[in-house]
C-alpha cells in the first residue's frame, strides 16, 4: 500500500495541564503558515544564515518566556519546511522535521496526533534522521557549541585520514582499507554479540587493534546508539587505547554541532551524506571540517548525488555507497556505474580519492571496485564478524596487507 493513499491514523492521550505544556500548537497544515515568498536562492541564504548563527554560538540566547519560546518553535518549523523545499529541488528525498516532533492538536482535555504521510517517516534513513534531529537538539542543550569550542583545546590532535589512505594504496597497490567497527545495523541486525555487556568498550577496542594489526589504513567507528548500537564512548576508547589508524566518526550528521563533538571525542574524519544534506550544508560543513583539521567523507549513492558533490569546491574524498539506504539493496556494480565516463574523468582531474562502500566480501569484489577506479574501500560486515578480524582482512584481500 502506498503511503500516499494510507489512511491517517490518530493517536490520543490525555493532555497535561496547560501550564505543563511545552509543545507549541503548530499550525495544522503547511499551507496555513504565512511566509513572504522569496526567490529560492534568497531563501537558501536566509536558512543558512539562521542556522550558522545558532551553530556559531548564539545558543547562549537569553532565557525566553513561554510565548516567545513558542514563536521560536513555530519559526523553526517554518525554516524546516523551507529546507525541505530547497532539498527537494536538489533531488533530496529525505525530509526534515523539528526536534519537537509532529504537531499536536488539542481538543478539550485531549491532545492527539494525526499520523499521515507528513509526519510518518517514509523509510529507515528518514526515520534515523528525524531521531537524530531530536537527539542532537537534546545534546546541544546539554553542551552548547561554545562549550565544545573550549573542549577543543584539550582534544587529541587530528591525524591525516586522506594521507593514510593514499600511503596504504601506494604501499600495497590495493585500495586503502577503512575497516568498520560496527556491532549492529538496521539491515543486518546484530553482527557481533558482546559476550559480556560490561566489556563492550573493551571488545570494540580489541576489534580496532586487530584491524590495525591486519593492515587497515583507517578505521570507521559507528557512534549511533539507537540503530547501530555504537557510541561516542567507543570512539573515545579506541582513540585513547593508542590505535594509530586515523578514525572516521560514522554518524548521521545533521548539524555542525556534531562535527565539533566528533573532534573532541578523537575523530579525524566525519561522514556527510549527500542523500540527507543539501549542497549549502555540505559546503558549510566542509569549511568547518577544514577549520578543525578533519577530513570529510562525502557519501553518494546515485548519479544525481555524485554530480552535486562534484560541483562542490574542496571535496577530497567521495564514498560511493553500494547500499541503497532507503531499501537496503546492495549492488557493487553501483561503484562502477558512478565512475564511468565524464564523472570518472573529473574525479581523476580533481585528484579525488573514491571509497567503495558496502557489500565487499571477497578478493574478487575488491579487484572489481579497484578496476572501477576506487583507491580505498570501506568494509564492515565481512571482517567484523570474524573471530580474528586481522585474518578476516587477509582473507578479504587474498593476501596479507600488513606487510
Ligand atoms: O547498513 C545498514 O543497514 C544501514 C542502514 C541505514 C543507514 C546506513 C546503513 N549502513 C551504513 C553502511 O553503509 C555500512 O555500515 C558501511 O558501508 C559498511 O558496509 P558493509 O561492509 O556491507 O557492512
């Protein structure tokens, strides 16, 4: 059944007393919000200006009263709707929602939500992003960006992620390996059980050390808790354990705040997903990464995303995900398809390193994506599941790449 034709569901619960309500009454439909129309380009600038202000320290706003708070939340709602319009004009299908969630309606003592296409995620990626927006809003409140900026002073130094991939590729003649520390994923469920839940960080550290021993150039550490059972504590523990491979913070970045947070937790690179972030956000976030000494791995899945990213100044690292994050389908020929013809030519001219991501299990798979033009690969499942992940790397490449 298509979501478009799905019958709206309504959920009710008794409303708290008026004085305890923190959720504003949003307008019931997008059309009822009056906003002066401006050309799309102007509107984009306006959205970005509002966002960068809050990301650059205006989080220290003076306390506001309840009606001002509600007005701010309504403004946020309007901005998100603009963002969706801008994103859709770039072919982005993932919509954004305010951290406060879908609108509530009040009838007498009841509050209710109408569940329809507007407020129900269309796929897992959209669901992850909506949850991430809420999670980040909460984390930002606890540690505003000015606090993170202060903590940067004591963060471990950033290491050269791109340099490590290039060096490994030159040394072995094979794609540099970004080995992924991942306990679970929405598509594959739990990949690696922790035998003792209290030893969780230890196990992740052991896997990271085994990857390094096996010849990985860099590591990718999942930090999302809800869908991947990862954590920032894992990232920090791996960094503190003295693992020398540069670390990619594998997170769903929706706000520049997360880049600062990743850096203070020891990341050397972050992931930016083109299916989620409009061009202006990617540009802005690349600048922040450069300022913090981080590499940005920009992930694409289709031609449209690749073309958008090739038009962005300063991109050094592009990941081609063979997994469709909306349907979970994996097809490694996607890497080849996206590197054919003028796109491959442009990548060579710009000296961009391409990373083949997902679904790589055998030496033949590695050879296939290498022949397509990648100089690095990002691999999780096929090595993380092995009892000896270092041996898993040797099996994956068909030779010992640590030598
Ligand atoms: O893997 C998922 O289920 C997933 C779902 C939603 C968003 C992202 C998802 N995975 C991230 C990745 O693409 C992989 O972790 C990464 O590329 C490694 O893939 P693999 O070697 O196949 O484990």
